[in-house]
C-alpha cells in the first residue's frame, strides 16, 4: 500500500463561526459543505470541520493539534496576524531546525505552521 494523502477532522463548537475564522483570518478556501460538516483547503492541505450537529463521530472541540509543513511562513504569519489570528506561540527559529508558530481557533484547536531552516 502507498498512502497518498491525509485529512484532519477538527471538531468545533460552532461550525459557522469556525468556518469564518478559518476562511477570513487564516485564508483557507471552502471546498464542500454537507450538513454540519465542511471541507476547507489551503493549497494542497485539506482540513474538515465537524460541528456539533454532525451525526458522525464526536470529539471534544478544542482537542486538535495539527502540524502543517510549509515552504515559507513569514509572509503568511504577518498576514494572519493583521487579520486577527489567535497566535499561541509567536514565529521563531527553533533549535530543532524549524521556523514555526502556532495559532489557535476560538475553540482552542491548535495549528502549527512550520518550515525547515538550513
């Protein structure tokens, strides 16, 4: 078997509020909507948001921690900061060879954006 891709499902307490944050603040694009479940993308990255009325598997909103590898995060960081992103850990070069930062959504789900540094 060859694994081809992966999509994370992030559970949120209010699907419309979360979608607005991911789209307007973080720059994701809507892909699809099916009831209280939405797909979003940013480039080749896909995430799904699951609202409280979605009949599928339930997880506690705010329990997600997602790491996203990127080619360059500095301009993106500056842009989402201006948009009002909820920065959890500011951007910096880390001793483990990655420049990264983390951002939370209103439920406390965390997305880490990082890039390898040489």
